[in-house]
C-alpha cells in the first residue's frame, strides 16, 4: 500500500470495554435532553459576556433571595450553574475524543480507498491472465459512467 495514515486494531476486549464505557456514560447522563432545531433557535443564548452577567446574578440573588418572587427556586438556579460548570470539562474531553474518532474514521476510509484503487489498477493489468475478469468487472462497476442515450438526454416536451 502506498498510503497508511493509520493502523488501528481493536481486540474483542477493547470493544467490550469501550461499549461498557459508553453504557456508563448513557446511564450517568440520564438527565441530558435533546432539542429540536426550532427549540435551539428559540432559546435565549448565553455567550461569554452573558455568562459573566449570569455568574454575578447567581451570587447576588443567592445572597438576597428576598427580592425574588416565592416561585423563583434559588437552589435550582444555583444548581444549574453548578451543573454547567461540571458539564463543560466533560464536553471538552469528549469533544477531543470525538474529533479523533472522526479523523481516524476519515484516515481509515482514505487508506482503504487508496489501497483499493491501487489494487484495482494492478488487477486491471495483471489479473487478465488469471481469470479474474468477472471480479475486475464487478469492481469496475464503481467507475461505470454510461453515456445517456439520445432519448434520455433530450428534454421532455
């Protein structure tokens, strides 16, 4: 092979442990939610400047809960900030793993494609005398670009 960007092997034990780790994450993150695209659009977003405002508001309102209506749950409000602070480092770590998964998937696909094209080119040349014409033609179907007939090319009127 002329390209080998990645060599990756998983044992059965590795895959079992990975699946177990994912199961644990799913069990521990039962409170996570999924939003529809419309729900995401409608949400009031918190950016960097807004976050500083929110943090200060949590501190201030936590010290002066009497200014709030009775149905304002200060403890839940403070818990939201604590959960956000706990979730962010996990997101960063998982994002790094996810990015590496995606990059590895892409590199594996590229290695496979380059090696397949290289092998197919050799098969076209060397495989003719070995009775591999049927296999070569089956592989060549990926490149089959039949020209449209004149009837297909003419626009319907």
